[in-house]
C-alpha cells in the first residue's frame, strides 16, 4: 500500500513536469514570431520613410526649376516668350574667361545684383588656380558658356578639329563645375555648318552678339568704352548710330579696361530703364 502511494506521487510529479515543458515549447516560437514581426514592421517603416524622403527631394527639384521667359533669336537678341514679360532687357556676356579679371568682374556684378554668361576658353583652364577661379564664378551663380579651347576661327579648321575645340571645353567645364555648358559662342562670331551641328549635339544654344566695343583699339579705355556701351554708338569704328535696343546681346571681354568700366556700364543702362536679364531665364535645348 505504501509502495503504491509513493508510485502514484512520482507519476503525478512527472506528469506536471511534462506539462510545463510542453507549455514552454509552445510559447517559444510565438515569441520568435513576435520579434520577427517587429523587425519587419521597422524595415517597412524605414522603407516608407525613405520613399517619402526621395519624393520630397524630387518635389523640391521640380519646384526649383524655373520656367524660361526668354529665348535667343536668330540675330542673337533676347526675345520674350510671353506678352507680359519685360522686353526692355539686355544680356551681359563676358568672353575669354577666366584670364585675369573675370573673378573681379563677377564680384562687381554680384554686388550690383546682376547675372551674366561667362564664356570660357579652355586654354585658360590649365592651372589649378584658373580652374578654381571658374569654380568660384559658377558658385556665385553665374552661367558658364563654351567659347572653344584655343579661340580659333572655326572656318579655318577641319571638321574634326572643330569638334575637338568645342567638345574638349564642354568636358573641361563639366569636370570643374559638375555640369556641361548650355550656351556656345564661336570666336569672332565665325560659325560653320559643322560647328552648328556639334553645338546642337552637345545640347547648347548658339549665340553671337548684337554689339560690343571693347576689342576695338579706340575703346580700350574705360571712359570711352562706358559711353559706347551705354549709348550703343561707336563712331570711332564707323557705328555712328545706336545699336542699343530691347533684347540687345552685349559683348564684353575679360580685359582691364572692361573690368574698370563694368559698374558704370551697368548703372548707365539701368538709368536708361534697361533690366539685365538673368540668363537662367533663357530657354535652352
């Protein structure tokens, strides 16, 4: 009788132990599943946050894009695209950059709250100092254009040489500022059918100018140049009438006398009621 009672107690104990083990075994996978679900939720949440962030970046970029208000006409003048757009504007352009005065000219324009296109010659981008100068001009908000590598007359070159002169500079500019130029001006205003096609293939708007005087000897003087640019007249080189009109595309160069005259030129044009058009507002390809 005593032996049977002991045997019964042992059996009950074993039964209770087995039950506890079974309960623990059933609960463990459930806990692991809960942990796995938490992880998945976190990953899904992070993925959604990432998508939201990317969408915001895209939205911001789209909002930053400005609708063009002007285009370059066949005669290189600046033409409004809308009836309500101010037509009494001039475009400032500076060629042969960055030689000696480009950065100072950029600072002058920045002080006057005026933008311009700085047309680059590739042979001025051979030193770290020159490349840094161009980078600074770009970071100040100015538009950078292509003016060929060595400033040749493109009509004197073979098709292959013309291509190299143009594409090489676009590649240089992209390497320095992170983007290719959107505007091209041929040295001496001398274009060919081949160069026009290369410019188009490179995604650039081709332009010459409507007037400029600082490369004529009589106007290599700040005071005389200022008068010529404000009036549009250059009587000492046979232009005894005004070329200044709405949409004029003004040619200037990286030169000592132009640098000296620049602020007075801008102020003089403003006094005549002209606005300096922001080239960022010009339609590109």
